[in-house]
């Protein structure tokens, strides 16, 4: 494992968190605006409700899974070589997190294309 590369990538992802949060808030606000502008017409559609629920799951996953793992990773990286086992555990949990985020985003994408009632 290249520690220097991991430190750079981790610091970059911590910086990009603000941009991701802004994008998530804009997505939630656009969903609320769609419901308000069309007088609740979208709220009655199953695909839209599922999309908004999955979006909230993405936000919750980011807050309760990714954030603690990133902070743990930030504390482990500059540490000693004995933390390799802990780093591997965090790495595997981060892989599961990224896979779950990607899966939920793909589900949202499919729901947006195939709008079923």
C-alpha cells in the first residue's frame, strides 16, 4: 500500500465532500420544487417516491458510514506501520460503501429513465 498516495487521495475526497453535499442538497431541493410546481403530481408517482427515498438513503449512507470511515482513515494514514490490519479493514469497508453508493445511483438512474407508475 502506497501511504503517500493514500494520503493525497484521502485529503482530496475530504475536500470534495463539500461539493458532493451541495449537489445532494440541490437534488433534494429540485425534487421538492417539482412537487411544489406541479401541485403534488409527481408525489403520486411511485418511481418519484422511490427515487427520493433512495436519495435520502444515499445521504444517510454518506453521513453515517463514509464520514466516520474517512475520519478513521485520516487518523490511521500518517500512523505507524503496525496499523496495516486496521487500514485494510477500513479499505474493505470503504469498498462496500462505494459499491452501495454506486448501486443506489444506478437505481436512481434507471428509475429516472423508465418512469413506471
